[in-house]
C-alpha cells in the first residue's frame, strides 16, 4: 500500500511541476526563465515516470497475491 500512495503522490507532484513550468514561462521571459522551464519540465516528467513505475509495481504485486 505504501508504494501505491507514494506513486500517486509522485504523479500528482509531477503534474504540479508541469503546471508550474507554464506559470514560470509567463513570469520569467528570459534565458533564466528558459532554464527554469526546462528544469521543471525534466523534473516533472521524471517524477511522473517514477510514480507510474511504483503504481505498476504495486498492481503487479497485488495481482500476484490474488493468484496465490
């Protein structure tokens, strides 16, 4: 259950970072803003991927328990 909660939390956090990227684009229209936009995009996508992997690991573990 811990992996499921952590995975869902990471997916939500990744989406928040992605939305923050759009907000930072309007606030910082410079080369530093481009850097921050890329950083937030990379972190958001990376955290989403880790969250999705954790959720799939939890689902696979639960499916294995049901078959036993």
